[in-house]
C-alpha cells in the first residue's frame, strides 16, 4: 500500500475519521502540545534526540544520521510490539512529527509495509499549529454565546456543569486552563497547560459545537491564570447576552471555604498571594486580612475579601466590558446543592435556550 499524505486543513476538517492519531515526536514535544486525542510513540526520546542533535551540530551530519537511524529502528520495533500486534487489518492511523519528515516517515513506512492504511500529516505539527491558529480566528464568530455572570463564589463553574448535564452546550474555559481564574485560582498539584496546549483544547471544544444552538460560557477576563484567551473569543463574549447569577454572601463564603481549603491548610501561602493586592488595597487592609488568616477567622476573611476587593472589581469589569450585562437574565441561587443547580440550569435553558 502507499502512504496517504494529508494536509493539515484536511486533517482538522475530520480528525475523528482516524482510528489512532500517533505523535512520533519526543515526549517533551508531546507534553507541550499535540493533536487532540493523540498518543505518543516517539521515534527518539528526549535524551536520544538531544544526543543526535549534538552529534549533528558538533561532529558530523552523516554520523548523526547513522546513530539516529539505529535508535529510530529500535524504537519503532518496540512500538510495533507494544501497540500494533493487536490491531486489525482495517486499522487506519494518522502519523505525524514536527514537520512530517524523518521521524514520522520511519514509523509510517513500517506500518504501511505491514499492510495498514497509513495517513501522514504533511507539514507535521507545525502546519497543524498554523491551521489551529487560523481556525480560532473564525470559530468564535460562528457561534451564539450566552455569558454566565456572577461575582466570585457565586458558583458559575458548578452551574456550567449543571447546564452541561441538562444537555446545553458549554465551554468551560477554567477547566481547559486548569485554573479558577482569580489571583488565588491555582489548582494545587494541577499545573496549567502551555498556551499552545490550551489553544488546541479550545479549538477541539469549539469544533464540536452545533452553531444552531447557544453555547454557555463563564464571564472570564482576557487571562485565566497565565493563559491568554484569544481576543476574538473575548470580543464575541463581550457582545453576547448575559445570564446573571445572584447568590447570598453567606453561601458564597461557604463555597469559597470549600474550594480554597488548601489556603486554610497553609496560611503562609495565602499571605504571599494577598501581598500582591497591596498596591490595590493598601498595606493596612492586607495586614487586616493576614491577621484574620492567622486567627483562623476564615468566614470574616472571605467575606471581607469579597465585599472589599472581588465584588467591586468584578462589577467594574462587567460594566466596562459587557454592554448587555444590565439586561441580563437573572437567576437566583440560594445554595450549592445539586438539586438547586439542576433547577437553575433548567430555568436557564427554558429562558435562554439549549
């Protein structure tokens, strides 16, 4: 059989048609970003790639190619033994590397010689990345957005999950970015993805939405932690109808105590974060917050952070950026029980569409 060359545009138009998407790059390259759903069968691991590259630059390109060929041959054999022996005759993978050259070619050729219908991504990950950047320019404008608004601690993320359970289309930017979106929003033990990885995940989510139905998204700012949200998506959100969640302060305090329990367990790390608010709120205010943390008066601390910092900041941002915020559909949520959110989601779907 002959290898089938596929352009990046052709591949992203229907990624789901491939039985397996195989990334032949090194594990470090794979970790930074990859095609959605890809598995990593490296032709060279990180150390091998570095050694061959050093030999290529410092000794001889010819010698480096010989060494690389021996390493690639051994690695490809291992992948066949571990991953391919159980594949049926009709298995049809897409294989790629950085530019669609040597590393993917070696693996693809062996798979082709076995008798599989093998596709090779022309231009490799590099051209895929270019296609994703181009697709993200146009995709947000083709969808109808409903922006879920509400101050910190109003349970917007939980409501998005309830909306998804109710059958609505939901884009969870904080979930994709592995961050809760505020100064204190890091998720312990769960680092944020690279910017490229986030954008690939975002594209993968956008491509699955039905443009005839609304998509619900939280009212994020331009950055979620260290991740930048594409400006054209932000622009589309700013121009869209809003759903505003209203929740009692006491319920918000209880939710935040639950979600930020790691700061209660480590007040010193909280003090380090709160110090970053000194230019905005002043030394005296930050000292008061730190004192409340040391005393363990968490309800008072959280309530004061909400009323003195987060709520005014959020309201200014919404009024400045979301012209339809004043006309938002208002949903009152008294607590954060599953049934409460399920009912709120049902209400939103009835009033704003699914």
